[in-house]
């Protein structure tokens, strides 16, 4: 974020309208245009949006929703909020995403929906998963938290979705501090989502004030307070202008990493899947040699001033999920133990990247061929 975002927030404060209002509407309109969908509905977070996506379709107690365990825990939590049970599926070893053979393995009589995640920005095999869900009359929700600007074939993620939800947490490529956006082509669902995010009100507070009259709202069903503020939307509008540039820059940096990693045999890096293009929200690598201790590699690199992160978590291993039985998930458990995330930011230079890969290489050498 820069001065333009700060100025946009200041302007919003001076406008006298800070809660969900005209800037949220404008952000929704511009976001829908960017993705190429009819409707975009802003919410307070992607987690809130995922919850609403299930709730609006009546998912609740007694239902099961298939989710990848290999994801940030919010994916699973959104299912738990509805009273339904998450059913954990394993993922493809190369992409880290759900695939059809896994869905077949975990499908059960109570399965009502699938929540597919475009993990770390890598697009999932949507055509196959959509066809599989359609044949079984199952709802498909896309957790596109990480996937703004990623493409399935040549289309932006979200453009052909029944319902996809993006995150604007600072960890993601476009940020509003906190926030999320749901996209859909159904205006019927969009109308209901707009009511549900605002206490189930028939008329939004912004419209009520704008009418200048004495419109009285009705409460049609039990809703939630999942609104985005106009201050956040003002930031989002500025950020949206930059998104193509951000994605292009990240793909350039990833290409440099791939070139530098060519010589490191024991390291496999995330890359574009055959079905599309990732935005490289996170550049993760798998340490393929079992002799290498990931913790040691991370501390070795930290000593050289390079901050890394453990790879993507596995929800089924956390105590928060212990009441939900899980089939064995060998790929998830392997990836969560053996992957780590390298630094990737727009201002990074090729020298920075050489420095990172040199440190990684030295860390591996030290462990595999220790000087006696
Ligand atoms: C970040 C993230 C979320 C949560 O997004 P919030 O906007 O922070 O609620 C959900 N799913 C995945 C895969 C994420 O990476």
C-alpha cells in the first residue's frame, strides 16, 4: 500500500460515510468487471464469505462437505460454522489441490457440497471437478482466497464459477486490511447474500439513508454482520488498479526462482499446472531428500537474514478438528511436513533471489555433506 491508499481512506473519513456504502458498491462493481462476472458481493472476510456461501444453500447439521485438509483452517471452519461436518480429502502431490480420484474416495451418502481450494494461487482442475459435482447434484464452492489473478485455462478464477470467494487479508495479493469478495452469475443468490451479510435486512442501511425519505426496513431472515467498511473498499479500489501489474511481477520473480533452482536436485518448486496459470501468491518448495530437516533449513536461512515460512498446514492434524474422523491423507501429511515458502515480494531484485537460493543450497549442503 502507498500514499494513494492512505489518501483514499482519508477522503472516505472526510466524506462522513465510513460503514458499508457507496465505496463498497463501487468496489463490487469494479471487481465484477475485473473478473468478468455479473455480481460481486463484498464481505468482512473470505471466511465470512465461505460461511455465507454454504448457508445460502441451506447446508447445515447432518450434511457433509468435502474439503481439502491441506489449506488454511478457515476453509474447514466455514463448514463447521454451519453445523455440517467437514470431510477431509487428500490432494494431488504436484499441485496441492483436490482432484476427482480423491473426491471419489471420500464421497459419502451425506455429502452435499465440495469446497475446492485454489491452493496458494494454483488453479484446481475445475472442469473435471465441476462435471463430477454436477453428475452427483452436489454444490461446488470455490475457496479462491489466494487466487485473484490466477487463471483456469485462459479465464480468470471466479469468472465461470457458481460461487467463488476471494480474500483481501494482507497475506494475499490484493489487500484491504481485512475483507473478502464473493462472485456469482446469479443475481438471485447475490440479492440474498447482500441481505444475509447485513442482518437479513430488506433494504441496506446505505440505501435507506440515500432515499432521504422514511423507508423502514424489514428483517426477512436471521442474517449476520459480515459487512465491509467504505474505508476498506476505498483501499480496495486503489489496489484493484494494480492487480495485473502485481501478478505479472510475481510471475517474473517466480521464473527467476525456477531458473536458479534448476541445479538443486533435491528441491521441487510450485509451478503452473497443466490447466492454467498461478498468480504465485506463495512460492513454495518441497525438500525432497528425507535426510534434510526443514526446521534446520529454515533456521540456517534465518541466520542469513532470510525469512521463510513452513508450508501449508493440514487441518485434520489440529486439535480444533479432532472430533472429525479422517481417512489417511498421506500426500497432505507429506506436503505439510516437507514444504516451505520462500520470500517473494515486488521490490525483490535478482540479487536478492540469488542470495535466497544460495542460502538454501548452502543449508542443504551443510546437512547432506557435513564438513567433519
Ligand atoms: C487466507 C485464506 C482464507 C481466509 O481468508 P480471510 O479473508 O482471512 O478470512 C481462507 N482460505 C484460504 C485457502 C486462505 O488462504
